[in-house]
C-alpha cells in the first residue's frame, strides 16, 4: 500500500485539508486491495490469514472515516482554496469514504462466513471479481492523479474505470448463477450472507464508476 502524490492537489496552495484529503483517498483505495487478499485466502482455505486481512480492513476504514471528518473540519474553517475546489474536495472525499464503507461491509460478510461451508467455486469466482475491483481502484487512482496535469489522460482513465466496472457486472451475474448450481449444498443463512457479500462488492464497483464520472467533470474544468 504505497503513498501516492496527487498532482491535482499539488497545484493548489498547500493546506492541511489537501494533505488530509490525499491521505484519505489513498487509504480508501487501499481497502480494495486488502479485500482482494482476504477473498484469496478464503479460496485457499487459509481462514486465519483471511481474518487478519479483514481486521486490517476494519482498521484502515476507521482511519478513512476519521480523515474524512478532519478534512471537513478543515474545510469548514474557510481554508485558502476557491469555493469550487473546496466543493470538489468534499465530493471526492465523500465518494471514497462510501467506497471504503462498502468494502468494510463486504469484509463483515467474509468474517461471518469464516466457519461456513461454502463451495470453493463461490470463493474462486469472488476472487476473480475482487481482482477486477483492484484494477478498477488502480485505474481510479491514476485518473485522480492526472486531473490537473493531463485532463485527456484523466478522462481516459475514468473511461477505463467504467470499462472494468462492466466486467464486474458480468462477474456479478456469474456468481449469482452459482447460487442455483450449488443451492442444495449451502445452508440458507450462509447463502443470504454470501449474497450480501456479492452485493457489497458490486456497490463498491458502482462507487468507483460514480467517482470516475465526477473525475470527468473535474478534468473538463481543467
């Protein structure tokens, strides 16, 4: 989980709010990688290791939430930023906070399924989906970085996010189809929770796409 430098922020006058927002965005996107690692460990039947990734998600999500609050506090002080950029920051921070919330909810589902008997194909398909989600987060990160320095590249990155999100939609349907295939092998409680897991991953992907749409607007302003 490396720290990134967001050039869009660098071109504005340095403020505490901008520093906090940069950190918040980085940590929010990092939760996606942690989720992917957790699903991989579940597919490998390494449940103890998976639970450690889950705990790390909970820890990072709390940091994301705290940073969001701190950013909003700083912005409420009337920091030295134009009003439109304060608003831009708030929109980005809110969206990435929501993304981290969906990842946390997915992680909760995995934790509840820790001792459940789930067909390996369920987990393998979920790993495939979360790998696309990681690609989506990386594309989103790159797009954010390009907002101020290369608006065309930022918009192209945003379109890449949307392309990957469509692949996640396809994987979502494939996973749902497994519910029919393996319906008799899984107890109803576990099936409900796994269904929630799939839904939260889908919500996270939708939020990536929603953020990408907003980045197109920001890049167009530049």
